C-alpha cells in the first residue's frame, strides 16, 4: 500500500511551489526607460480600453524616458483592488477613479494633487475636474449627462409643450404632463425613471431632482452636517412629490434594469443618460427628442462627474506621470473616447472633433446640459456613506415610508458618520 | 481526513512485535507525507478562514475604516452597543421623537437612534441600528421556512426520481439544473419573472382568464420575502434531492422485500424502512440548508438590495453594506461577529438535537 517516496516528495514540492507562487512579484527591470504603472477600470469595456491603450502606446512611442505599463480591471472589482493595493502599499502611479470617489481617496492620501496648470484645467467641463478642499486631484476626458427622452409625436398628440434648454418644464408643467400621459395615453407608466438601477445610479440620477427642489445631500457650506439640507422643507417637498409619482402610478417603483420600457412603448418618457441615446435614435429616429431636466424650483439639475485620472501620492515618477496625463489630454484622445464610447467630451475643442457632440450634432444637447446644469456630488470623503444612505432612504420613500421621518433618520446616519470621523478634515 | 485514515491503517498493518528502526522511520516518513498533503488545504484555510475570523474579532473592537488616512483606533464595545442597543422612549405630551434623537439634542442616550417600532402614540422603541434587527428577523424567517420546505421537497423529488422508469435521468437532470446555474444568473432571471408584466403574473392572468390582479412581487413589502424564499428553494432543492437520492440508494433493497413479505403498506415502508435509513443524510441536509439559508446574500444583492422598506435585508447583506459600501469595516466586522455567535448557537443546538435522535 506504500507509494514511492518520489511521489510524496513531488506532492510536497508541488504544494510548496503553489504557496511560493502566491507571493511572487514582478519587478520592472532597472535599466532603460523608467516604468510608470497605470490602472484602469475599463477591462469590461473593449472600446474604452482600446482608447486607453492607444494613448499609452502613443506616449511610449513619443519619448524614451518613461514607459507606461497598463493593467485593466473589471469595474465591479476596481475600487476594491485600489483599496487593497493602498493597504498593501502597492498602488500604481497613475489610476482612474470614479468622480465622487476622488475626494475620498484624496482624503485617504492615496492621491497627490494633480499640479496641472490652470490654463489646462480651465478648458475642461467643471464636472470633469475632481477636487477635494479646492485642490484638484483628478481630471477626466469625459462626462455623462441625463435628460428626458420623449417622442415629438406623443407630446404633440397630447398637447404638451416641448420644452427647450432655456425654458424647461416647471414642476407644475412636468407633473401635469405626466398625469396627462398616464391618463390619456396608452402607456403603462408616464415615465421610466430607472428605479430598477442599483448602487450609484440612485444618487447620481435622483439627487439632482432633490437639488432642483432646493435640498441637497449635505450642507455644502460646512460639509459637516446634512441637517436642513436633506430634511429641510425643500427636501420634504421633494420626497412627497417623488413618493406621489409612484402612488399615482405615474412611474414604476421597480422598473426593469434594462431600461426598455420607453423603447417598447410601455412608458411615454424616460429619465436616462446619454449612453441610452444610440438605441433610442435607432428606434425612433427623428421622432425622438431629448428634453432638458425639469426646473423643480431652483433650476434644472443633473449629476456630473464620471471617471477621472489621478496620480497617486506613492508614485515615484510624479514628473513622468504628469507628463503622461498632459499627453493624454490631447483633444484627439478626448474626441476618441467620445466617438468610441459615446461619452460627452470634456472640452469644447474636442467636442468640435466629434460626430455627435459638435455644434449641430445629434447629441449636442447633452454637452449643454452638462455645462449648464451639472452638479457634482458633494466633494467630501463622506460620500460613500452619503451615497448609500441616500439610496436607501430614496428607495424607502419610493416604497411608501413616511417622508420626514425617513429623511430625519438619513440625516442622523450621515451626521453620526461624519462626527465619528472627525468631520473628515473639514 | 483521508490521510489520517491511511496513516492509521499503515501503522495497524505494521506488526506490533517489530517496532524497530525501520517502522518508526516509515512512520515519520508517513507523517511527513501527510503534512505535505494537508499543507495546501491548511494554508488556504488559514489564509481565507482562520485569519479573517481572527481579524474580524479584532476589527470589531476598533473604528477601522476601509479607506482612511487615520490609523484604526481601539474603541472597546462601541460598535456592539450601537448595534445591539434598544431603548424604550416615553414621549411627554406634544414632544417629537426627533427632539430626542437628533445630534446635539441633549439626550445622549437617544442621539443618533432611529425608531424600530411604535408601541402606541407616545411610546416608541428606539434602536441604534434598526436595519440590523429587521435583518435578523428576515434571516431567521428565511431559515425557518426554507429549511423544512427545501428539505421536504428535496426528499419528495428524490423519491420520485428514485424509480426505475424510462427517461428518469432526464428528470434528475432537470431538477438538478438550477443548482449548477450561477446564483447571479438565476436571480436576474427571477427578477424578470417577478415583474408586474413578468412571466408569473401573465401566467396567473391567463390561468384565471384575466381575473388576476398583477402583483409587483419584489416591490411589495408583503410579498418580497416570500418571493425570495420560493426562488431560493427552487434553486437549492436539486442539490438536496441528489443528497437524499444518495441516501435512498444506500438502503438495501432486501429490507423493502422483507417489509413487503410482512405485508407493510407504502406508508409503513417509508416510516419504518426509508426514514430510519435516511438518518445520517437528514443531519447533513439539515445542517447544509440551515447554513445556506442563514448566509443568504446573492439573491438579495441582485434582486432587491434589501428593500422594499427593509423587507428582505439579511444580516450578511447588512454587514456587507455597512462594511464595504459604507466603508465602516470595523462596524461590519462587529455585525459578522454577533452573527457568528448566533449561527454557532444554532448549529450547536441542531447538533445536540440530531445527536440525541441518532
């Protein structure tokens, strides 16, 4: 019953190799150009990744001093990878970060101030520049924007005014239009708000409506309390109106995640981002109209800030990293992101180079929405908590929770977190 | 396990009257090999089970955050008191709960707490973390329903497919299919089916000739948790069917023949032959379903995110939300720790009960 000794040794050796393998590291060679590591979240998006790669290759070919080496992660695991790498002291030199996360990572000292000249950053849409306490830590090639998708024929048929960017719908107009579409139209719901979305979509898409009412996620003058902002009279008004949308069955409280209600005619309107435009144009062609967000009291508002690039504080080649970023901000790359991935170019110069976003382009409205209505999510390290708390509160309100009490509880939760973190440096 | 058995067998095979150098050398070599064989498993278990458990224990007593420039501080039992504190608040005439719970209101024992439930007009029960209590209630409700239903249904299916019929393998495969499908995929599909215009509502509508009022299964606090239960049982039942089936096939056919000879009815055959023969399987099935039901997470994360109105949140989901989404890893660890103690208690009780029976 004995097996040869050799087999046993092999087994032991194999397991030892396995263990050693877990700890193996790759070290860049010491000679030649200096290596700059770059991480991106775009592994799941071939077009976006191809664009990043093209910039990296062009940069590497353009000079001899530095060599940028990229590593791509799937978006779902990206933030965890960065957090893990930071804990292990192994952050790359250059990385991309979702806009609302930038202040959090800046506060945690993952990121170094960007140090790009004002003349460069001023050309960018304000929502593509990531700040924490008035210092710029990140800059993005693009932004995203939401608007109301509708059909001219449907609106005309019901005698509803088609709003323009200068005269958007007021709260009364918007509400009346929804009621009319629901009652007279042959739709299951007047509007598809995208309530089936999860995670960041809720704060991204719906907190601007709260802001349009005059409320906010946190008191931005102090950044230390949500009292009065998230539970003040304006916020309560938002909550009651929001809840009534579902109680009056104007909108579906649990919409499908794939956002097809508007495309297959089950909803008359849709509150959706620019990424939905291609399908909508294909389906409705000239009948499609992209309407500005409604003015619910203090002007139309939409969420701003998408993925942005930053340099880490542990980066040893700060100069090289900065040179790479400056190289990457060339309008032709910004335009390429836009053409390939469908995002809103961050500068006017780049917009002029794109098919859809140049003056007169079919998606041009989104640039104007972004420029005029974008509100960045509160630039505070508390944002991950605020985001989660707001999402949960808004969902509870959607499902019938008492508005004022629920908002009070959300405020308490945010305030407790801010207090227990020494006000996050504010 | 296998290695221990083999070592023991080797030493038994060794005649005791020859305990010379050769034998002890071989034994030492054997134990070296055993060590080598177990090493990968031991290392992985240490890394991914033992270390996290110890870490959770330590982190639970700190204010550690996932992302923070400040080092974690030891905070004693603060996390646990926030998690477990429940207070009854008697409101004086005309006073609002908010006058007591708001930060800086001068009532430190109530500050930051929220209403868990209302007893009557002027008595409310406050908790530091009401969602935790709701999660706990949901988790145990899930276990309470899923364990008997999934176990029983699994046994029923196992007996159905344990017959010698042509094409029975097809049924076995069909019932087992959900098990090998990814839970995320299953959850997404069921989410579609549960929609107001989804498959289930339209099927009920057709069956009742349009008399059925479409229900938004996952959107209604009353139906969301049962909907999750049904879907979880459907997904998991095939696995336990196979386990039961394995148990059924260990029962010698001669016992059934003997029972038939004695004129036993079908029920008597089940009661006095099948059931006692399945005892060891029963323990395994009970323990695995209980653990799976208590640790329910994926369905919630994909289908409801704990909503509507906390109707489907579970303890594991809550811990992940607090620990990762909100980055309060110390607090998340405290939740896991409390949960660990609860699950341990349940398992110990289960073990005690099943052991007594056996």
